[in-house]
């Protein structure tokens, strides 16, 4: 099966900074538009959970975080569409940084082995 147009091929566990659970596996994978969609949806769902728990009547910090996640998701999608790998990696990295506080959540999406640029 060929990678989708604009996908960035990589081998899990071979990139510097790969997550420990990925260092064991050498299965080929690709970073594609759905990678950004999955992490954005995960962050959005956790923010919704957090809002419901901590801010039942809404809160500006929640709104700001939600807007940041939505903006990064758009930036990632636009970069993937224009094949701007560096920009896509930057936006994806920021989304994963936002998701870090929930990294032990059962729905946490697996990160690509090639970490986005810092």
C-alpha cells in the first residue's frame, strides 16, 4: 500500500526523541492528515472534559486553549495540503505538547516515531 499524497514516511523508533514504547518497533508508518486529526480530537475531548469538571459555566482559559488547539489543527491541515513538512511538524508537535498532560489517558493517540521539529 502506497502512502497517501503528502504523507511523510518513517520507521517507528528510529528517530531521535522517539517515545519509549515506539523504540521497540520497526514497523513502517506514515504521518498523514489523519495523524493531526486524531491528536486534535483527543486534545479537544480532554479540554471538553476539563471544562466540564473545572469550569461548568465556562472560562476564558478553556476558550483560549480550545482556540489554540483548533488553530493548530488548521495549521497542520493547511501545511499537509501544501506539503510544508516543517510547518506540519511544528503544529503537530505543539498539539502533542498540549496533549502531554493526558499522556496516560487510554484514548491518547500514538505519536509518530519521527517527532515533529522542536
